[in-house]
């Protein structure tokens, strides 16, 4: 099986850059994803973050959450918005001192694997996937979902040729019939679906315990050094989410979000309608950061260890969550 060890590169970066600090008191850099529309982008475009934080906020886009981890380890990025839980778990399991500071979005229907339509494989004939070539962005939420789905169906992944590819690249390869299946999210997932079908719906995955959510994360050193700045950042994000959730500002926000995400308005609406943006109180409840998220991360890590994707898991991931700044928002 062509499979990539996750910890090697991440561990090296984590060990080399264990003490990540903020770039400057008057400037921070924040990572996010293109083709992944979220309410915070309205505030981003309007300059609300700069105004409320009182510092210049630079924004840089990434293809995967693993790349976000590396950028935070190197000190190039202080905050990552909507980092997937699996890449966060991979980094912290490797020793990188990152912390979750809020729940960015829940999206069971917007992260999945697509089988090329030529194969005519669905959940009733999934055994035929044995021996097939699959593109998976290693160490991401899509990777975790892939492993859990294959485990559910009893597919031995050692029989598959697994290639580490960013979702956009996987979508392109699937369209060219260079792959049998590809996994990803957002705009790339929509393009994948033009050439194939999913094995399980978001609701079916949730029933199996395959939760799919992203977090806002930051190096622990930055959280400790700039708690007030981080709280202000989370407040702007929470306000944007509340404005979107209320529905009253949707018409005003949608075109701004779409343009910033690099998408047309129709695709943006279709994507963001599959997202759930929990409020601050809900994020701090037992359902999320009050305990369930920590237990879920331990489950993710154990699955990765069993699959041979990482060497070991932490005993607990409680220290990887810091609700202090979000409590300040509340």
C-alpha cells in the first residue's frame, strides 16, 4: 500500500519550532481556506478584524489543515480558521503545542469521498473498492472519514493504492479517470460529485459517529501571550456567525463571502447551506468544547494509530482545548 507516514514531517517541524510566538504586537497572520465560504469572511473583507483588534490582520489561504499546522509551527501564522480536527490531532499527537479556541463550523454533508461513476459502486457493492486507487488528503477530516467508512464496510485499506492529494487535485484526477475514488470537501467535493457518487450521506456518517467539524486553532504560546487579542478575534467571528444565522443579513453578506471565497454566489449558497455555525454558548457546552470534542479527538487519534498513520496518541486531548478566550466573549 502506498501510504504516507503522518508524523515524520510534522514532528520535525514541531520539535524545531516548539515555542511559537506572535509575529509582532501590531500585526498577526491568519490562515483560512478558499472555496470554503464562512460568515467571518464578510468581516474580513469589511476590515472589522483590523478595526476591533487594533492590529493589522494579514490573511493567507491554505489547501489543507496539515499545511496550516506547519505554518503555525514555523511562526508564519498565529491563528488558523476552520482547521479540520484530524490535522489538528495529527500535529498535537506529534508534539506540536496547538490549542483549539473555538468550534468554527460543523459540516457532515460537506466532507466526503466520491467513487467514479464508471465503477457503478455504491454502499451495496462497496467490496469492489478493494484494489482501487484512491486520493486522500492525508491527516485531514476527509482522511479520518475515509478510514472510518472503510472500517464500517470492512474494506482492508492495505489492498488499496492510497495517494496523498489535496482535494482540488483529487477532483481533477477523478475527472480525468486517473482515480477510482477521491476524498475532499467544499468546491472540490462538488466537482468530484460531477463524476461520481458518495457511499454514505452526511446523516448516515453521523449515525456511525463520524463527526465532521472544524476549529479555530492557535499555538499555545500565542494563546498565552495574547488572550485579549484572541478574544477580540473570536468576538468578531461570533458576531459574523450570529448575523448570518439570524438570516436578516444573508442577502448583503452572501455576495461578499462568495467573492472572497473565490466562488460564484450559487455555489457559495449551496455550500454554506450545508454548514452549521454554533453560537458561543453552544460551543462551550458539553456537546462541543465542554468535553465531547476532547473525547472525539482521542477517538480520531486512536483510529489513526490503528491505521498506522501516526505512531502514537496522547493519553488525553484535554490540554489541547483552551476555552479561556471564548469564555471572555461569552
